[in-house]
C-alpha cells in the first residue's frame, strides 16, 4: 500500500463558488478528486483527475449522466506571453482498469462513501 503522502487527502477549506454545488476536494501528488454535493450533502457528481504531472486526464460524472473522459490541456505552449487557463478536451476511450487500480491505491484515506461512489462509477466500465 502506498505511503500516506501518496494517498488522496481532503483539502480543508476548498473554494466554494456561489451558485454552484458544494464541493469537497481531495488531493495527492498523482490525483485530484472533486466531489460535488447537493444542499443535503448527497454526492451529485465528481471529477477524478489522474496522471498529474504527465499527460493529465479527467473522468467527470454527474448524477444521471455517463462518465466523460477528457485530457486536460494545461494552457501552455500557445505562443502567448502568459499561460492560459487549463481546459478539458475530448480524449477518447480511457483505460478504466488502469484508472480503477490507480484510484484504489490512492483511496485508503478517503471516506468510504466517497471511495465507493467513484469505484462504483468506474466499475460500470471495467
């Protein structure tokens, strides 16, 4: 099992945006996980960003919808003087087995209901 420094841990005081769902943010050196909640703290979606520092990608899910796989274009190498904001771009079919294994390695410190939500969504594709 990875050391505690490589596991997803909750970022306290995650920035909340007025008019958007409540969010919790979990981070590790390799992954980020954002969970969106309704006003009753029921999870209504998530975004799992993986392969940070390499060719970062994201899996996004919203309640009642399908998983969407994207590459994260970091906003670099545009020829502009300033780095642009990162954006999600379509990225075809992901390796769900790899993502699920990688997430499982990182999820040991997550609340069980959070880990189960993500694993359940990923399992529908493996």
